[in-house]
C-alpha cells in the first residue's frame, strides 16, 4: 500500500551546488515544461487516504529544486490539505537550502504542522565549498527555526570524499543540535562507495540521531501511479 509520496513542486533553484544532479544542462532540457497540476495530485492522495483508510500518509513537497522559490504555490497546496494536516492524516514536510526562509513562512509551517528540513553539509569549510558559500546564511535560518519552534530542525547532509576527510568534525558539528540528521551518499565526481558511506553512518549513529532506512537522495524511484488520474510521484522511503 502506498503511504508516502514526494511531489517536486518546481524545477528551479537559486543555488548551484557543485554536486547537484538536478541542474545539469541535460536535466534542464528534460525537466523543462513538465508542468503538472499539483491540486489534482493532492485530490488523488486525499481520495487514496480515504479509500484505503490510511492512518498517516507521509507527503514531501521537495524535489528538483528549492521549494521556497515557489512559496506562494506551496502555501496554497498546504492550505488545500490543511484539514488532513490538522487531523494528522497527512504528515507533510519540505526540505530547503535555507537561504529564502522567513519567520512568516516558519510560522505558517508550524501552524500547519509541516516539518521543515534544512540541507547543510556540516562544517563551514566543507559546506561553503560545495554549497555556494551559504553556511552562515543557513545557520541563521536554522537559528530562526529554533526561535520559532523551540527546537532545532531536522537536517540533511551529503557525504562525499571531502566530508569523509573531516568525518569527526562533521559529526561533532551536528551533535549540539540534538535533531534528526539524514545523511545521503554522494555519487559521481567527489562521491564515495557504499562501504565508505555505511562506515561513516556507523560512526555517526554512535553520537547522532541518524535517519536510517532511506534511499540515497539521488536515487528517486519514480513511479507512475494511477489513482483516478495518472501522475508522477517520486516515491520515497523513510
Ligand atoms: S540547493 Fe539542492 S537543488 Fe539547489 S543546487 Fe543545491 S543541491 Fe541542487
């Protein structure tokens, strides 16, 4: 039974991270013009929840770019499913690069029980090199999240060769937050083997609340699912 899905609400980003698999010239051509009606998808998901009496459906508003570049649309999608969110029938989340978020957005997400995760690759030395010198901006956003919610957000960190060289520092960086950390394996240039990744995870798990059981972030399992209308979802496992 499908009980989770991830909707890519846009295909654009304000950053150009060195390892990004979404914004290569090749992908840009592939992704261009792939408009879809997110409200139809949400209708289908709500029907699906009712039909199969699903207790909690996990729904991500993430995907091929920075979702907050389309905050107005995201705001409407969240309002559209707000009854399901307040009844805890849908557990929604989004993941941001942290450069665009405001207190108003955070208040809205809190009010609607939408979890917000932040992408941050550990210590400034590594993060800035891979993610466009944004470490201090992202940290400000994480502190803003803390002031709104009273706890630190979940965070996502991509593990490549550079991070492995600073594995101890990376683990120590995340330790004080006490929040759940999702590590993803980098592949391609600068990437690491599965064995190296699992070895890092084993170390990290001794000191951090590490999310386990997920796929590599770059492996989006795309399925075409028929629930009344056909639509494309990125099915994610958490
Ligand atoms: S923030 Fe995410 S989507 Fe944007 S360039 Fe970086 S890795 Fe790619």
